[in-house]
């Protein structure tokens, strides 16, 4: 950059020198023109004199010779001035050529300097963005460290409490040990002072308590201990002369069996729990290709097949029956879709496409939608913003109507990679492999990642129901409480006996795709049955 500036200064000095030379040439040109005028005047006088001489008006030959000498000197001077003028014209043309060349080089250098300035500004912006990202990561690390410190303090308090409990138990054990030693001492003294030995005690038969009936939530009555009876027969004398007193064993209280109706109900529920969801009578199931539910609204449920097709089902039937309305061939690898009014936004081959589904039986053509960029993994729309998940970045766009089109305008972004996006109050939730990630979007221009919850197993789907999150895993559902975004936690686990790939909820119905025996079924089930 400095060498270019020095070259530009040298060229500017050379241009200034050329301007001075041109100025001098202009002055010389003016002098030449004045002398040329004088020579022409002298020539005209000479011609007049010659004409007079021819006419016989010349007074003397000497005067004629003087005039001829003056004429020859003027002619020589004129020729000299013409040669000088020719040389100056050549020099002027050379200087003009050099001036044009220097002008072109100056323009090229100005373009290069402008490009360098733009590159410098771009690098400065990139540096600012990297500093902002570093600040965000620093804040995340601090928040994580603070959270770990809070958990550490909580564990320390629990450890102190348990230590106190153990110390109290040890004190109680020491007191009981002292009482036992005292009792043994008294027993030994009693045996030594009497002629009879301590009566022999035969322990009653120990029978284990009845098992808890998990299926019927039924606890049998607890067996109450019965004090052993004292002497039930006269003492007999043994061979060693010691009297033996036999005690009768305590009666055993038998646990009453659970009622027949409760046993039948528990058996039926246990059999149902072992079955996949698709085999229960409370749902409607439709065979589909390898697919997942991606979006639902009041009229249509969209199932996304891995072959690049979108299946549009009618979900307005009261009995939960699903009717296939149409099938749209999108092509490419489908990563997700969402509804924007009557437009379905689809991620295909990592780019966003739009389909008009105002008439789901005759959907419009598949149209490309520019402005979102590439490497798109998923998206979600909640007016007026569209949240787009890209590789290593979450982007937020504001959707504005211009003429007859909807155009995305970038608002902000945050470095994180999540999918299955859902919005709850001022938070955006998504999944990343085994984690649930929460992003604070209260300030839409500066979103921040505030919490990550490890579910300990790969996640295949996520949606929000009220203030709870429903997480789809390979073994069933996990329900998390998201009332406090700083401390989301698992409240319940539901074993479904099947593999759910995705889940969406509208009203009192759940829409999902399950895998059973290598087959994929699009299913509908009432929420109260699914979460029972």
C-alpha cells in the first residue's frame, strides 16, 4: 500500500513538470508567432521595394542590397524558427502521449487503491463480527461456569445435610449398641443366678411380603408382627438337666389378593404397554415411505418423504381419519418445511423453495425463493420473522411484502446449529444431536444462546405443548418443563414401545410417523391417550 502511494506521488510530480513544460512551449509559440508576423511585414516591405525598383522608382543600388540582405536574414530566421517550432510540436505530441499514459496509470492506481480500501473495510467488518462472536462465546462460557458453580453449591449443601444425617444415625447406632451390650450383660447375669438356662426361642417361618401390583397400582396389606407366645406347654428336662421351654410361632397374616376387576384392568393395560402405538385401537395409521411429519395447520398435515415428496393430508375429520389430498414432487434431499399463511416453505437440497397450498388438492408449482442463502438445514415461520437453521449458524429474517412477492430481509444471526425449531414466548428451542438448545430472541437483533439440556440419547423430533416440550427418542417420549428457561428439566418419561421419528401437535391431536417392523406409518392420536 505504501509503495503504491509513493508511485502515485512520483507520477503527480511528473505531471506537474509536464504542465510547466507545456506552459513554456505555449510562451515560445507566442514569441514565434510575433516574430513570424514581423518577418511577414518585412517580406511585404521587401516585395514593395522590389516592385518599386522594377518600376524604376528605386533611388540607389545600395538601398536595394540592404533590403535584400534584410530579407535574407529574415528568411533564415524564419526557417530557424520553423525548425524550432517543429521540434516543439514533436515534443508536445510526445508529452501529450506520456500524459495520456500517465492518466490511464493514475486511473488504474485509483481503482486499485479503492479496491484495497474496500478489502480493508471488509476485513475490519469481519474482525468486528469475530470479536462479537468471541464475546458471545465468552458470555456462554461464563454462564456455563456460573451454572456449574450453582450446581456445585447445591451439591455441597446436599452433602452437608447427608453428612449431618449420617452423623445422627451413627450416634443413634452407638446408643443402640450400648443398650444391646447392657441387655446382654443383664441376660448373662440372669442366667448365672438361676438354675434354669434361658428359654430356647424358635424363630417363626419368614415369608416375604407380597409383591406390589404395578399394573393395578394396588398395595397388599402389610403383615403386622405378632409377639411370640410364651410357654404353651409344660417345661421338659433335657439330657443335661436343663429345662427347655418351647414357644409357639406367631400366626402369619396372609395378604389378600387384588380384586378380580383391578387384576383384569391391570393385565389389559400391561398388554397394551407392550404393543407399538400403531397396534392400539385409539389411533389412525397410514403406511408411507421413510418419512417424518414436518408441519401442520388447521386444514393440512404435511408428511415429508425421504424420496423428495411432500404428502398433503386432510386433518379436518372429527374421527381423526387422514385423507391424502395431493402429492408434490419437490426432488432432492428434503430437510424440513413450515407454513407461511397459505405458502409452504420447503428446504430441498439445502435451499428454500415455496409452494402455494391455498388449495391443497391442487397445490401450485415449486418455486425457488432467493435471499436465504445456502446450506439450509431447517426453518420455522412466526409472523413476521422466519428463523432459518444453517450450518453452524442460526439466521433470522424479516418477511416483507413487495408488490406480489414476499422478500426476506436479514435481521441477525447467532453461531449455533439446531433443527426442529419451535418458539415459546421470547425463546426459540431446537435440537442438536442429543441436546435441547434454548435461544433468547427477546431482542431480535441480538439473539443469544442461554441454555443447553443434554438428553443423554439421540433426538429425532421436538415440539412444544403449553409450557412443556415433547422430545422424541428411540424408546419413547421425554417431557421437559420449560417454564423456567434457565433451568429446563425432565419431568416425565413415557415408554411407547416404538420408534417415533417426528411429532407435531394441533389442538387435541398428535401427528407423528413411527417405525414398526421396518415399516413407516403416519399416525394420528388424541393427546390424552398418547400422554396417558
